């Protein structure tokens, strides 16, 4: 029997598999008694699902300021949630006397990932999916109300990496500044975004991406509503070296999931 995996998982369910959608790895426990952690994972997941529907994902040119602003807001929103709920080791956590929360499902938002053409966005997406996976597998899911600095640091490292990469590569922020734990892009820096000033001309051009086989808003409704983790089907490791609907360079079969956009997550 093969070992289990903690990698980001392929959402091989109907047409979503053919399009290379992915989900975070929930590990062995799809539920949590910690509403703060569930809320953080849900906010990051839904915000990621929204920004990953951008046309920027299908082009290799640098992302537009629209998408980068959404990434900026995702990170600052997650930081705000964690800063208001984390409890230092020397501070007593809230404890119930009689009432305790019931275990509830984490909520999953499948997103385009494995076949995303934009290298910047794909890397950032993978880091957010990893952060959400850490959320769902962390020991503090067993704590009723609070989470510790260890949890916040584990999740925050992925968000900080995105900000550091985005700041240095796309906004020319000095590394010393972008590496600070509290670094945040200012409104002035966002407004000054102009990658054509420093990127090579080959990085600023692209061919027209395929315009067919794209999900419409009604197709995305079930995914944007979120899928309870205990109802998630089709999550499996991505076949290494595969090309959707075809074969890899080594001749191995690629992902060939077919069918219409899945009408329900449990179909």
C-alpha cells in the first residue's frame, strides 16, 4: 500500500479534473472544534477561489494590478484574522466550563492550479493552498476557542513568502524591506505598478489563450459555495509529468477526467 501524501491534491471530479483544479490537503481529520481556524481557512479559500478565476491565470505575462490587489487583500485579511485571535504562550487561553463547540467540517474551495499558465499566480496559489492545508491539519484544531503563536507562525510563513516574492519581483521592493515580518505594500506602491519598466520584452508578450471550455458563473456556483470536507470526492495526487487530456513526455497517460462541470460535490 502506498504511503499517504501531504501534497496539494488534484480535484479530479468531472470537468474540474480536466481543467487541473486543486484542493488543499485536509489530512486525516476533516473537522475541527476551533471556529477561528475554520473561519481563517474559509476566508483564505474563498478569496483564493475568486482571484483564481481571473483571466490573468491563463496568460504568461505578469499579472494585472487587479489580481495583485486581490492577493494583497487576501494576505492582509488573513493577517488581521490571526492577529486578533492568537494567544501567546504565557497568556491563558479561553476555556469552557460546560458548553463546548461541536466538531464541524472545514469548507473546501477547489481552484485552478495544476494547469495555470501564469507562473507568478501559480506559485502564489500553491503557497495559499499549503497555508490552508496547514490550517486544517494543525493540532490547534482540537482547541475549542483560541490558537497559539505557533499556529499563526506556521500559517504566516506562507503568506509572508508570497508578499516577499511579489514585493521584490513585481514591485522592486528592496529585499531588506520585503523580508520584514510586518511588510505590507502601500497604496502608493500598488499604484506605481508597471512591470514593463524592468521585465524583459519576452516576458511581456503572450499568445492568445484558449477561450473555450471555460466555466461560467453558474458552473462555479457549487464550488464558490464551498464543499464540506467530509463530502469532498475525487481528491487524489496529481500524476507527475502529465498533460491534461493527453500523455506526458515519457508516454504516461495524462489526466483524462471527462464530463460536464460537476453539478454537485458528492456526484
